[in-house]
């Protein structure tokens, strides 16, 4: 039996004290034993960066007060970081990602990939030129039943796709949380930090990517009605979007952060000529399959009817909850596979499906098209 591969040395930009998503990334990176967290520039405030690094147990000489310093010094170390997780607000993804790619360091980046489409195109081009891997953490694509749905669609279980419906309702921004000291609300509602999209950038991109991941289809045009229901809010907090796909399929996305009573209600329904599939993030271990003329069938994670794509990313026996953190961990495990393949100068195995910079660029095309359409009274626009 061959010895397990050494753990990859991981750094992090952002994710300091009190940052929810930074803690999620660290837990996910450790779950399958593929990464060691060894360095960090965890805050843009030097004092907080040092305190956060100390809290995380980093060696004093590997706690940095800026991402530029970390990129420079880690690249010069024989034991320097091999990958960096970028978990800052949207506007602070582009520069550190470009810098570490230039130093030959692999990138694992939060979504959306950047704050603007121009930056997304430049970063994607740089990632394509680089020998380094670029992984985007659309974590819902790591759920076993999402992989099951993708496998069934690809195998033709639904026939030709006709209708795709995705929604992601939340209620946490129904009041002005950005003025109540809620850090997560402050930057998400600020165009300077979030970019041009509010709910469409934060959660609409998840719904759009989930639909694309499962069906293999990206929209060619869309019509978007964006609304800021909360008075004084600069970015949308609700969006209704219609989609047209190549080949004639139609889609619809609802993203909302003012839907009181909802927490993280991401759902996907796909309808074809031979059947349909339905999945809900809040019930992640089940997938409903309806074949034309037959009774609905419930497929559960870990059951004998689950396919190879789902089983590959299942960690625990059927009947036990497996969801958000494990989905994130699947992206990290596949990131490790992609990085090690890149280090060998090879392509990863075909069953490795972690999103890349291409998915990040498509997400910014989606946001850009939504904003342009809304500016034309919800008129139809092509994704540029």
C-alpha cells in the first residue's frame, strides 16, 4: 500500500476573528486530512491580523499583516504555502489572487470570484495561463445528492431538459441589519465591497451555478427584475430572473434576502421530456425523481440506489445528516486532487468536479447581465 500524500500547506487571506466563512473554510480543509493551515494574513487591520493568527495557533513568523507580505515571504520559503484560501469580501479577491498566482501558489477562492466582470475576465485569463490550480468554492456542488442529480441528467434519465427552476430565499436582511452592527450585512449591502449585485451576487450566483452544474447548461440570455425593498439600500435584496438556454430550454431564478421565514432555502427543480428531479438544500440527503407515468421515487444519500457520483463524496452511513460542512470539504478534497495533479503536470481525474475560474467568470457574467437587464426595465439581454 502506498503512503498517503503529504498534506498540502495552506495559507489564508481574510477569515480573522469573528469571520464566519473563514472558520468554515478551515473546518472544511481539515475534514479529510488534505491540508495543514500554516500561514495567514487574516485581517486588513495589522493588530487584528496578529491577534487572529495567534488565536489560530500559527507560528509567529507566519502571521502576516498583509497578503502582499505573505505572498512574498511564503514564496521564498522552502516550506512555503502551496495553496491559499481567499475568504475576504468580494472586492478584495482580485489583487491577492493575482499576486499568489504570480508566485506559483494555487488559489482556493470564495464566490463570487471578483467584484466586477472586467476583473473576473483578467483573473480567469491569468489562471488559464498559470500552471497553478484555481478552485472556486461553490460548496453546494459538493453535496452527494447534487452529484447524483448531475449524474442522472447526464445519463439521460430526464430526457431533454425543458424547464429549470432554482430559488434561494433568505429573510435575514428584511430590516437594515447593515446599520445594526451586523458585519456580514455591512459589506454585502455596500457596492464598493460587494460589487454591483446584492442578493444576486451573494446567493443568486449559488442558484445559477447549481442549475448549471446539474444540467450542464448555461443561459444565453436573461431578463432580470431587481428590487431593493428595504428603504435606502443601495443593492438589490430581491430578484426575479427568467432564463433562456441554448436549445430552447427555459429557466427561472428567485433570489431574496427579505423573504421572512426563510433561512437558507436553496432549491432546484429540473423538468425534462422523460421525468423530473427536485432537491432542497435544507433536506440535502434526499432527491425526488419522477419518471413520466410512474410514482415519485425518493433517492437518499448512502442508499443502494445512489450512484457512483454521490457515493464518491459520501462520508458516513445512510440516515445520518451530511450537508454544509461536508459539501465544503468535498470541494477542498477535490482541490487537493487538482493541486496535486497540477504539481505532477497532469490533469485531474474526470470525476473531480470542483468549480474553477471558468465558473467564476460565468458567475460575474450572470451578475452583469442581471444588472444590465434591470437597467432596461427587465428587458432581455445576452450574457456577455
